[in-house]
C-alpha cells in the first residue's frame, strides 16, 4: 500500500481519536463562547469537520488542542458576524459590594457564570474565555486575536470586573436568603477588598 | 505610582503560572514587595481567578453527545465531495430543444445588454445618498468581514488609496482587507489610546456614476447597528468613516473628524 493510501485510510481513525480526545474540551469552550447547548453542539461539530478537512496542517501533535480552540473561535466569530455589536455593558464596579470571603456554598455555579458571560460583548468574552478556559497569558491572547497587548489587559480587567460584580451579587443574594446565626451574618458582611479605579 | 495599570497587571496574572516572574510584570512585583495592601489585593485576585477558572472549565457535554458527534462526522466522511459528484455525472447530450433554449437565452441576454448600454449612455443625474442609506450600507459591510482575511500593515503593505490626512495616519498595528469582492478597501485603525475596544474603520471605494458626496467629512449619522458613519468624496475616491464605541459612537466619531479632516 502506498504512503498516500495509508494516510487516506488512517484519516477516519485519526479523526475518531481526535474527537474522542478533545470533544469534551471543545464543547466546553464552544459553550462558554456561544452560551447555548445547541450552538455549542453545532460549533463543536463544525470544529471537527474543519479539523478533518485540514488535518494535514497539524505539525505538532501537542498543539492540536490549541489549533482546535482556534478553529472554534474563528467559527464562533463567523457565526456572530451578522449580529449587532453588543450593547454597552455597565462595567462600573462598586468595590463595597464585594464580600471579603465568599461562602463555601456560594450559588455562583456555572450557569450563573454563563449568564454573566452572556452579558459581555464578544471581544470581552473572547479575552476572558481564552484567559480562564485556555489559560493563555495576556501576550498569547494578544497574538491570537492580533490586537495590542494593552487592549487585552484593558478588556481582561473590565470583563473580570463585570464577572466579579455578578459573583458578588450572587453571593450577597445567597447571604441574604440563607437562614443563619447572627455570628454567621457578621462573618458574611461585605467588606471592601480593594480600592480600584 | 498609578494604581490602574497595576490592577490591570494583577488581572493579567494567571494563578499557578509564573507570570509574575516575567519582565513585563517587574513593576507589579516591585510594588507587591513594598505594599502589603496590594499584596492582599493580589492574593484575593488570584483566589478569585482560581475559583472562577475551576467553574469556567467545569462544563460537561450533554449525555450522548460524543456518539451523536461521531455519527455526524461518519456521515460527513461518507458523503462524496461536490467535485466528486460533478465528475461522476455523465455530460447530458444536447438535444435540439436544449439548443432552442440556449439560443433564446442568448437573444434575451443581447436585449438586456442593449437596454443597459442605452441606460448608461443617457446622462445620469447624480444625487447624494441619504445619511441613513450610507449608514445602512456601512452596516452591511461591517457584517461581511472575514476575521481570517485581515492583513496587518506591518506584515503586508496595504494597497494605496489611504487618504494623506494627518489624523488618519496608518500605523504598523493597523489592518486592512478587501470587502465586496475587492470593490471596497477597508482599513481597521487602532485608536490611541486604546479604550474599551473602540473600532474605527475607513472604507475606500471608487465613486459611482449616480452618487455624489460632500467634499469633507460630514457630521455623520448613527447606523442601526450602533456605529456612527459619515461619507465624503475627495481625490477620486469615496471615503466612509465608521466608528463604534460602547458608550458613545458619535463622540468618538467627532473626536476623529474633529481633527479637521479636510480634503487634501
């Protein structure tokens, strides 16, 4: 069997391996970006279809997951091309609202996180997802998105400010709703953690 | 020392990584060694990031998704590519009826071409499109970009046609790409300082025989998609300036054209 024929016959196996190894990570990434299960499934499927067509581009196996994230991101952006720019989001952060310590049973679960994420504009959501999900440094984010480093820092700071605000609101609501002793209430009183901006 | 850049640096430091040891964070490292309050802020930020990262990554695909995905990809592999289908189909024999259709089609095309020629030969009255029409046109262009097609000025020198006006100087970080099948050139300009992901784009196209624009940037018009847009004509080109800011697109637009952009 020729080398070309061997490559062709091994492609399906390779695709299957690729899917089995990475579908969960890619789905999670797609879900964080798109905010819906149906869109995340579509994005994941699209990612692997494109990956299958461009399998020959893969040079370094240990960077496959980064390559797949890039395909997902590009597909997401293309799908959003026909949407309006996101509405202005209030990024103002009242530091007094942030509790010093979040309760262990803080109800800020992944759904609440997603709803806070959905309120961010795409450019902020991309930065923060690349930071938390892919664990990229701000320099790597700047390179990937082809935007200045200062813009990444600024977007990260603002997006994180918004997430903190959402998290703090959830924690405070939870504190207010939870029946607990006076001592507990004292411990959960919000105290400023930093004076910023 | 300004606290804002330091806080931005704190936000850019990933927990569990050696970001703080990097040279670009030396200012933050120095400040942390001297300021116990900042240390507490840093510790809280790292704690927050760790918690959030865990929550961020805790997404499980729905049950059965892997199977559905693999099945759909198998189906994708089995479907022959369009090119394969086309080559597999035998070319149909040309019947006399088909030849009649071809001839009738060619006659219709000739008629249409004649009408078009007469239309273009007639003197056209030029008019200025309404602000709203211009804004909606730019909205459509703004929806038609391919993120992968951007070329950086630093990497590939851009086509000419960028206006020689000082407020709109090209920098190496700026990008460009063709839109509308290479009929319009778009420059994506980085504003200095960078604020809130603001977008400034300049579209350059050739004038048409039916439209005329003012010779210098007008006050502009808000587009349905939240941009502020204005078009003008100079040096045999039509320029469309489109600006987007989260808070106030008009303000940013006036900041750009307020620098007295006059026809060169």
